[in-house]
C-alpha cells in the first residue's frame, strides 16, 4: 500500500469534507433549473420567478425598451444569457412584447394589456 505523509492525508480529508459540505448546501439551499432554451443554472430555493418577471418588466417599462445586452448592464452580475431568459420569461407571462429586427431583439412593455 502507498503510504502518504500525514499532511497529504489531512489535505485529502479536508477536500472531502469541503465536497461533502458543498453537496449538503446544494441539496438544502439550491436547485438546478433548466430553462426552455436549454440553459442550466443553479439558483436559490428562495428565488421567485414572479419577482424576476415583475422586476424585469418594470425595468423595460422605465427604459421604454431593452435588449438583453442592455438589461445585463443594468442588473449587476447578470450575464447576457440570463438576461435573455429573464426577458423571454417576462414575455411568456404577457408583460412584454418583442421586436426581432436586423438591429437585434428588443423587448417592449405589452401595451395591449393597458386599459384604453
């Protein structure tokens, strides 16, 4: 059998404890989510899709229209890929409409829902 010095055995044990702790945290507080486009994310169990839709729709309403790139700049730490998902989620909820042109994809508030 291979004999390792004690410091390597302790480092190995610490690594396994770190992996175990990460798994426990993942199971208790996080979940894996797959969006309709196939994007996989790890998110908190307290994550509220309704809040994301509300916040995204409000930002689009304030700005008049937004692209995914513009939204990712407005929301600190939000990647363009997740910005696309947020905009599409808000569109599916009926809060936004999209305009797909040669200049790119822009999202606008859904004016059809507003009373005349």
